[in-house]
C-alpha cells in the first residue's frame, strides 16, 4: 500500500510503498477514507535528533476515518463495511482513567509503550490502518468522512479544553481564542454552541481573523502587544473568564495572562512551549492555568453529536495522498483555511 512517512529528521515526509498491514488477534483493519493533518505533526517533524522520540520511519496521521475492512481473530461488535472514525489517544483500557473513557490520561500507556497512531504507532495517512481494538472505532453513520475526520482531534481537543471551563462562561463573560487555525476555528464554534459568552479571536493572519468572524467570533483582533489591552477594554476592565491558547508561545502566554479575569482559566493547548509566569501576586486572584491533552472517548461521541446537530463544521481543504507533502507545507506556512484532509 501507499503511505506518507516521515523518514529522515529535518526532511519533508515522503510517499512510499510499504506492506499492507494484517490485523492480529483483537485488531481491526480499516481502509482509510480520510486523514487530517495537525500542527502537532509539523511540530514533531521540527524536532532535532535528541528531542524526537516517535520512531522512524513514521507513517503520519493521528486523525483517521475509514471503512472496516478486515477483522483480526476474535473481534466482535464491529462489521466489515462499517464507516468509522478512529479515537487516537489510545490507552490500556483497564486503568481507572480508561475505565472512565479518559484514555487520553491512561495511567499505563507510557509504561506499556502504547502510542497514538501517527504519533509513534503507524498513522492514518496510508491506504490502510490497523487499530488495536474495536473500542477505538466510533460509528460514523452517514457523516461524510472527509468533512468530519478532523473532529477526532481538531474537534475533540478544543471540546475537552472548553468543557472544563463552561461553569465559568456564564452570561456577561468573555472567552478568548488565540490562534484561529485547525483547532481554533472549531473552538470558536464550540464556544458559541455551548456558552453564552462573548467570543473574541486573536490571530496574526488577516485570513484567519476573517475565518474566525465567519464561524462566529463576536470580535477579532490582531494577536499583538496591544491584544491584552483591547480585551481589557472590551470587557470594561474585567478581562476574559477563559483564554484558550492554541499557540502557547511566550508572547501569547504573556498576553493571555495579562487579559485574564479574576477566577479566570488560562488554557494552554498549543505546544509552543512558552513558560507560565511565576509569582502568585502577579496572577489574578483564584485564576487557574491548565494544560489539557486531547479528549475522552465519551467526549468524542459528544463532538460527533454536535456535528450531527449542525452546531460545528470543520472547514476542510482536500488533498490526495500524492499532495499530502504539499498539505504539510501549507500547514507550516500558515495558509490553510481550517484543516487539511488527505484522501488516500
Ligand atoms: P494551525 O496551524 O492550524 O493553527 C494555528 C493558528 O495559530 C494559525 O491560525 C496561526 O495563524 C495562528 N498563530 C500563529 N502564531 C500566532 C500568534 N502569535 N498569535 C495568535 N495566533 C497565532 O494549528 P492546529 O493544528 O490548530 O494546532 C494548534 C496547536 O495545538 C498546535 O501547537 C498543536 O501542536 C496543538 N495541539 C495540541 C493538542 C493537545 O492535546 N494539547 C492537540 C492537537 C493540537
Ligand atoms: Zn493533533
Ligand atoms: Zn489505561
């Protein structure tokens, strides 16, 4: 089969011909119908030899959808021909976190060497993908895989991040989204669907700010040194009840901190590796900094229900497998509208 692999540190990913994987006992093979490209893929391909821990060659793609194609020995509960989306942050299935469906916080994944597809295990940017267990397959029904595959990360991750802060987003409050890209443009829609808060989007790109307005942001501002002041002004000096930072480099963390309200949540989703300001007295009283990771299996069902209800829609740009390196180039240069989805 054909696959998109990251093979050499620092080089662009390549299309290669590799053996089609066979599902072992308990495993399920899907024929991939869609795979999303995430900034996290760009991030890991930017790491140097000492930092890179995902194995080579690595078939990319941690957002995947497909048609069940072959069942390993003993697999029940899923039918060949069924349309499915893949839950990526796979856990052991047995620890107390996994028991609650929070496999993204599995206590044993690291120790057992369990890695998400495309982030250690072979990913979805290939004609076929083997999934270790049928519980990682969520029924897609008649939802179009290309338009919905990114819900598995670009939908699920902001959903989980926002859900925890909903009790604070009461009428009269303001929520800020920093970075209106793949995750951020979904975050704006989720905030509009789930809360009465005023939604402000910040980005460095005019095109992304336009997209932010189109998907429901009440206000958009350039993400610059004045952004915190503008949010303060807009909120009558109170600041934002929650700041969802999909960039998390030092300037956005500092701005988020400066615009946060008393009892506010600063939620760092981006992997920009900026540092949180130290010093209790410098922070608004009772404010919180959180660093959520992906989301639970139950939350993935909830995100798909929101899509079925027409409350979230991913803007997608479609690429063939041959064009996948180009999709990553566009992601890297920041010129995509919403999410790039590869159709093998
Ligand atoms: P993306 O490239 O699609 O979007 C990033 C957006 O941020 C773009 O619109 C870009 O213009 C904007 N941006 C860049 N610099 C900015 C700045 N200084 N201020 C404001 N906006 C700025 O990326 P994505 O796929 O949406 O991913 C967003 C981030 O979330 C990445 O860092 C990714 O690695 C991370 N991520 C984290 C998790 C998690 O579980 N924590 C999951 C998925 C992705
Ligand atoms: Zn991702
Ligand atoms: Zn577990």
